[in-house]
C-alpha cells in the first residue's frame, strides 16, 4: 500500500464534513463576542450561554469523530500490513 492510499484511507470525505462541523462550532462559540451581542463586562446572557454550549459540544463531538475514525483506520491498516507480512514470510519458507 502506498503512502497516498494510506492517507486516503485515514482521511476520508466524511472527515472533511466533521472538520466543517468543528469550524462551525468555533464560530458558534466566538460569535456572541465577535458580533457584540454579548454586552461587554456583564454576565453572559441566555443566547451567549446557548451559543457557547452548542459550539463547544459541536467541537468536541466532531474532534472525537475525526480521531476515532482515524484510530480505527490506522488499526485496520496495521492489521492489513501485518497480515501481508505474515503471508510473505510463509511464502518465503
């Protein structure tokens, strides 16, 4: 398996969608402060709490999804490589 194929298996198109969700989570988290809907120096209003909670949740879930998929893909690639090596060793005996 070439390096290019390995990267393609580690980072599939679904990971790009999860990365976009991560970026949306960042925007949701900082938007009350960037758009100045949160009054400066006061306690957070309900919409700010909602934006930050939803944004952080989206970031955490998308990162866990990306990392989980990459870990499982890496595990599969390692197992496939070990199986190929075992077959080559048996063939050479």
